[in-house]
């Protein structure tokens, strides 16, 4: 338990270090956070597109019903993740 508290305090201190060092205002911290989250959204959006097109290639290139089901399953999950990414972009647009 003591180790958990020490780790939590250390992690919080490390997260707050840029704020104390650069003396960021709340608006600057909010802009930096939104920019960081947009970067994460872009990264995961790219992975979702890659996952979708991987499923599309499996669907087109492989013959047989089993492989087509796997391809459709991967494409469905790729579209689902892209939908979540669009929702996250909308929420971030409201935060700006």
C-alpha cells in the first residue's frame, strides 16, 4: 500500500512538473491537453483505418466463407472504432 501511494504521488508530481516549470495558465494547459488528445486520436484513427483495410484485403484476397466472415468482422470493428474516433473529435471540438 505504501508503495502504491509513493508511486501515485511520484506520478502526479511528474505530470504536474511541466505546469510548474513553464508556469502554464489554465487556458494554456487546456490547449496543450487538447493538442495531445488530437495526436492520440490521429494515431488511433490511423490504426483503425489500417485495421479496416486489413479486413478489406482479407475479404477480397482470400477465398472461402470462413475468411470472408473474418474480413467482414475486421471491417465492422474498423468502422466501429472510426465512429468512436469521430465522437471523440466532436467532444474535443466542444472543449475548444
